[in-house]
C-alpha cells in the first residue's frame, strides 16, 4: 500500500435509538410523567385541581391550540364579542387543567360517590335499568372520565375505547389509572376494539364512547350551524343491534364535585339503514350542541371539530 493511499475510516459505533419505544427519550418522558403524577397525588384533590387549573389558565393561551379555540368560538357564537370568547376559552383551559389533576385522583373520587350527583330523563333511566346491551356516548365536557365512575355506581359494566399514547411507558401508566373502571375491557382504537365492543353488547353489557371529536371519514352532520364530520359508529351499533343509545354529560360544579345527566337519543329503525344511522348521528350531535351552549366553558374547544 502506498503512502498516499486513503486510510479507511474507523468503524462508527451504532448510535443508541433515542426515540425507540424504550429508548432514552421514551424513558425520560415516562420519568417526567411519573414525577408529575407523584406531585399531583401528593396534594389533596382540591389543592391539585386548583393548582393545575391556574397553571393551565396561565400557560395554555400561549399555545397554538388557543388560537384554534378562539376561531371555533367565533364560528359557534357569532353574536359574542372577542372578549366574551376569550373568557370562555380561559374557563376551558381552567377546566382542562382541573381535569388533568383529577385524573390522578379517580380512585379517591370512586370511593366517595357523594361527589357525584347523577340524574337522567325518565326514558334514559328506563333504558339504563332495563337494557340487554347498551350504547352510551359522551363528550369532552367537565371531566368526562367521571362518566365511567358514575356508570359503575349505577351498576353498569362498561367497556371503553381510548387513544393509545405513542410512548408505551406513559400509555401504560395512564391506562392503569382508568382500567379498573372498565370491567368489560378498555380497548385501544382499532379493528380489534370494534370486535371487542360488539362482543360486549352481545353479552348484555354497556359500551361507552366519546363521540364529539372530528372523524375525518365520518358522517357530516350539523354542529353549531356547520357540517362537522362525526363518528357514526355509536349510531351504527345501536341501530344494528336494536339497542338503546344514551348520551351523558358531566358538569363540574367545583373541584371534585360533579353533576352527571343522561338523555335517551332517538335511533330510527326504518327500511333505510344509511338514513337511520345519519339521523341518529345528527341526534347525538344536536344533544351535544345543546349541552355545550349551556356551559360553553366546560367543553374542549381546542380540538379540531369542523373541516
């Protein structure tokens, strides 16, 4: 080999996968979440709720979702001033901050049912008492996690669906906070969840779904005067299995105190399956809109809802 021949580079050691499911970054995220969880659980429920609400109210308006929330509020309430919309948005951030803190105290809330005042219209109460399979829908209002606690208090055995967190370590910790309230299963979104939910209602139990978020391939039905792509699955399941469909909402009266109310949703049963599902989906969203109009500061305006 001549003196001028290039020297081959030394082998480069493989870099650690910092973004892998159990890589360094995932572990740091999980550690951060565990520290926050420990902090929230070290406080009383009321103290943690007020602290988190104040923090979210101060910081969240600086994030991009605040701009989206203000845009949505302007579309939904064209008669309200910018100041009125801003006040609703700030209440929303306080609500979400409180919900975040309360999620670490669900076990305590479940042990103290006096924190929950549960009511239902007569048709909804009858459907929940007499059902042999039930579909329940709710929306991101107040603290929507309380629905599962209230259902258990009423003797309903729930199955639920959740959006899996990308970090599996954090996902497992979040799931552990909730899974005990879903004795029929807590499924991550996907094909297997659909099969599991159908099995649950066929066994005579209850499926609980959040149905107020934008579903890109869903049915376009009215919501605050504009067509909003909406999830047809609750209507499809109720109509196909001839099951009652009940909507529930949670209103936070104060930190750790809630009012839960249920209404029966009309599900047509005609010869036109597609029209029935569309009508029932529209009925769900109409009920949600009526509830949001009553307490707009307790609904999550920051997520994408319209096109």
